[in-house]
C-alpha cells in the first residue's frame, strides 16, 4: 500500500509552499480578510495542537519534533503492512503522515510551526492552523469514517 504515499508528498509540498509564501509575503500577526469568517493570519505556534505547551520554555520544540518523527516512522510501517483492500485506511494514514512531516520540518527549521488559516465567527476565533493540520484532520476523519461506518457495513 506504499503507492498511496504520493498523498503524503502532496500534502507536504502544498504545506511547505504555502508556509514559505506566508513567511516571505506577510508580517507576523498580519491578517488579510478573505471573506466573512475566514482570514489569512500569520502566526507562529511554539506548542502542539491549539498551542498546547507553547509557553513551556523551549524544550517542547524537540519533544514534539521527536514525537512527530517517531509517529511518522510508525505510520510508514503501518502503511507498508496494510492489505491491498484497505484503501481508505491507506489514504487516511498517508494524509496524517504528510501533515506530521510538514509540521516536523517547521519545528526543526524554525523552532515553531507556521500557521495562517484563521476561521472565526464574530469575535470567536478557532485556533489558527495550516495545511499540514488540515491534512491530519482530514486523515483522522477518513479513519473514523472507515472504522465506524465502512467496517460496520462489512460485518
């Protein structure tokens, strides 16, 4: 099932290109409204999801980098062992892998993750995220769908 790793590569490339574009064309915290409820807002995330541990003093950079590297290795092994009919699971894991690698690269190079997708309603803002986070979220959603809907239909 390694043939699905092109999805990891696509997610990784789109993620890194978008982050380079944001980093070179915007100032930190600059926000560009796109339409009501969505802006491009340049931010740095020193922590994990929802800025978890972002103010922990710096050790979290290497902790999250090591964690992402270990998870990525595990995902490649898992994908390699999938059966040919486990296509949705291969797609799910490949998207998660691409997202994990995208954020891992940021942590190693910059010491933080570049985020820029800002979804909001009135004054409430969802935490700013990026394409890697989106790939991970879509991968997890596909995995949940496969686990709860598709497998139930097979039984």
